C-alpha cells in the first residue's frame, strides 16, 4: 500500500523524534485517519510492518483512543460535547438538535450522502465557551440551535462544492 | 478560537502575552522571549532549581506538587538519557486554560521546557498536546520549527555548548493519558495504561530514563519565574502557594472565561465579581472548584481562598483550577450521573475497583435518576465510591469516586427527592425517557 507524499514526509520527520520508533504510533495513526477517513486494514498492516510490531498490537492501541476509528465516519464528523460544563449550558439539547437536523439517530451514524456523522463526545476543552462542538478539528463554541443550523449548512455547501 | 476576557483583579503573568501575537517568534522576542532560557544557562542547574523552590510554584496540572522539588528528584548522573515531558493533554472537564497558552504563547511552553531540561541535565524535551487540539498542535509545530530555524533549539544553544532538542507529540483522545505514567505509555506508542509506582518517573520514566513531567501551564510560567526571580513570583501568591494561575470559570456564570488570579484569591469573589455571578438572576446551588474530579462545595462554603492548602482544609481540592458553577435549577443527581458517565467512559479497565466501580455507579445513578431508586441506594452509592478510594493504580479511580461522595454527602436531600418513583423535580432538564443515552 502507498501513503501520500505528505504522509510519507510526516513519517520521515516523526521517525527522527524518538529513540524507539514505535513511539510515533499514536499521532501517526491520527494522520493516517485524516488521509483515509479512518484507519484502514491496509494501513494497519503497513504501520505494523514499518514499526516492527504486530497488526494486533496496532489494533490494541487503536481501540484505546477514542478519536481513532477503523470504520468510515462522515466527511464531517460533528462531535457534540455533553460533559458537565456543556450539560449546564444545553449540551444535550445541542446534540439532540444536531441529530434531528441531520436525521442521524444513532451515535456515530452517518447521513446517507456520507457528508455528516454525529458523535456525542466527552470534554473537548471548551468549558468556558459552552456549549461547544467540534466538526472534525474545528471548534464551534457558545452554540445555539440557530448557530448549529448555520454551521452545518456551511459544511454542507462546502461538501457540495468539492 | 478561544476567547479572551479580562477583569481588574487579574494579575497577568503567564497570560501576559495573550492577545499580543506572541505565537510569532519575532513578536515573542520583543516581549522578552528566550531571555529566560539564556539567564537559566548562566544560573546552571542548581541555580534554576533554587529559583523554582523559592517561587513556591506548585504543579498546575492538579496535584499541586512543588515543581522545584520535583526537578531536584532527578538524579544528576544517569546511564540512560533524561527527558522532559510537557503534559498538554488537557482534558479534565471544566478546564480549558492550556488551550489559551498554546494558542497565544506557544514559545513560552518551549522555553519553559528548555529551562526544565537544563535544570535536570536533559537534552530532549517533548511537548504532548491532546489530539482534539489539532489547531494548537499546528501552532506548536510551527513554533518549534521557528525556534530551530533561529538556532534556539538544537546543537549548542545560545553558544553555551549545551545541546537541546524539543519535539512535538500528539494524542488521539484519552482522558487517562493526562495521568503522568499513562502519558509516558502513550508517548511510547502504547495504550495509556498507568504504570505502577515506584519507581517514579524522575528515576525511571520515558524509555527507562529519568523524566520530569510538568503541566503546560507550569512550564509556561517557568520563564517568567526565572526572569522576575523566584522570590518575587512567590510574593504574588500566598504562603506555600506561589504566583498566579489560570482559572477556567464555567457553568451558569454571567461572565465565564479563563482568568489569571493570584493564588489565595477568594472563591466567592472569583464567582461573584470576576465571573459576574450566576446568570439570569438565578442562585448558586453548588460549585465544583477544581475540575470535575473534586468534591463540590455548597454556597455557604465558598468563603475560602483559592490555594492548594486552604481548599484541602475545606475538604476539596484546587485541582486543575476549573471552577464549575451550578445554579438552583439544576438536578444534582443528573449532574452526578453525567460526571460518573464520563469516568466510566474514560476508565481504561486495567484495575477492577475503577472499571467495576465506575460502571456500577453509573448504572445505579442512572436508575436512581430515572425514579427507580430505593432509600438504601443512597448509602450504597456512597459506599461503592468510598471503596474505590486509594485502591487503584492511578488517580482516575479517586477522581471518579470523590465527586460522587461529595454529591451524596452534601446534597442528600436531592437524592431523597428522587425516591419512591417520584419524577425528577427538575424535569424540564431531565425527563428520564428523553435523556440521550451515552452509547459509547
């Protein structure tokens, strides 16, 4: 299997950071996920080969970290925080609103066009600006249902343009 | 984008450069950047550690361990390389301060990590940033690259003959990795399962070498301490609690935000003056004063000083400085339930009291909140939580148990109000059948 040039460059840089090469595993898996949408079976084999560990060890690590997934998510993964500070300021209502608007009932479910998935997440470090969510890596804070509508519409347009 | 706020009572030390464009290296240099590390090279290891001891700086991650003392535990001679590890895995619910540091002043973290490295005789420092903070990781990557480009990092820094490398590292979503031994496991490319101690990281840490692990805010404060002198920094705070810290004010406040206040500042004033009091004319019901892991306080208990010792005397902790305010319209049982669901999700399952305890507590509180509780549940919940205390490898078990014990102890009447199949008195927030259920 082949990684993109960008990912190869990332790998060559990161491998120089550590006395033991396995150490790059966690951040590198996230970069793989960014490229393919999830950590694919092929890339698990490839990473295991390069780091001289077993594919099972790689999967063992993946299963621990909540951001890593081995199945596709939506192009835009909407991660709504409902942890305590967001809870106090309407996080659950925001989650329900995002789900209803996108028609995605189940956690991590994907819209039929593949554009969105919705996930309930734990604290994302936006406590003073709650309620908050992340769409992929972008933070959106001080949310209201109207603001969510607007944000999701913008992502939908962005997806349509690509 | 994290928003900046200010209040006249703030004493800006670590937040001094916020909003000044200091992520840019030239701007950082204009604002006294990289002067402290040069001074540190002159001071030498013992000189730095003495300043840190004099500063009464205590770790800003949550445990409040004296930083100078921590550094002094690293053996001078070591067959294996020594390391400095910056903990930027900020994920304690209620805490969003390190975000501002990484966004507005990333070089201060680099510089602080470098000074720590010089103090303990290490030549490699790692800055670990949680996976969700990708935009901050990118800011840090650029800052490190810029520092290398000027020769501030790498070989022979500032003509001193001292070699010092600084590296970035990213996480991928795990609260527990904020615990120091789990953080090292994660950096070594493994599951973030904690290590048993002793040996402590100062003796056996990353890849078996002696390692100093400090919170991002602690390290970002170090250059300021070195420049102003430890004694002067200590004087900003109170006895045994030097300097300032960033408090994340959140919840039902009129003016939530991250404010830098001197240690020893009044909790009441932090809530009612700095934070603007409770929003919408409501009353304060409870405050969780140090991140989600600490026991709550009732409104009559908030006349205390925000320092590690006073908080402990009051039966709670200063923790990560995340002050979560809860108004009188909130169901404490629901709040307790959401708190324990978090720990249940984050428990790594390595040790049984935590794995089983968080699950049982979560199930009990869920049933209880939905109106399926019986009187003896209240004591059972507390009993369960108390049996987790001190019985786990890492502090996650305690962090899960302590707030629950606090809620039962201080708000027993709210638990009683849910008995005998009665619906939650705060139904508008929590009709049981409408509750979104965590399915992960």
